[in-house]
């Protein structure tokens, strides 16, 4: 959530957006995702349990992030259609291709190293 609200994980069209500080934060976020996935794979010690755990945690993360971003619409502060569309776009832009692959590789490597 912090990466989304600080506009760290959402790409912008301006070329001047990425600075040395945002690149470090961007790399630190994905390194943390990789590290947590790697450790979970090591702790679970099974490839099937590691994959099941990763995908269930990933789906829960998508659900909670989407609901949190949609909260102003659910509370009636903003029109629901606007917040639903924004929450859906921001959630999948921030979490879909890169975070899924980094977490999946981390979980697979962790499980493979402990077997």
C-alpha cells in the first residue's frame, strides 16, 4: 500500500519521475518481496506447499489492496464507479507482472534449496 500511495509502484509517463531515490526504493520493495518469498519457501520445505502458500498470500494481498483503495467509494466519500476502477487499475498495475514473478521465483528457489 505504501508503494502505491507514494506513487512508487505506478509507472508515470514523465521521464523525469525516476530518480536515484525512487530507484533505490523500487529495488528495495522487490528485494523485500523476493526475500519474504524465499524465506517462506525455505520454511515450508515443500514445493507444493510453497506454491500454494505464495498464491494464497498473493490473492489475499490483491483483495486487501483493492478493498483498501476502494474504501472511499465504499464509505460514500467518492462515487463508487470512480474508486472501483481506480482501485482495480492501481492494484493490478502495481502487483501483477513484476511482483508476481519476483515472488514466484523467490518461493520456488526457497523450496528448491530446502528439498
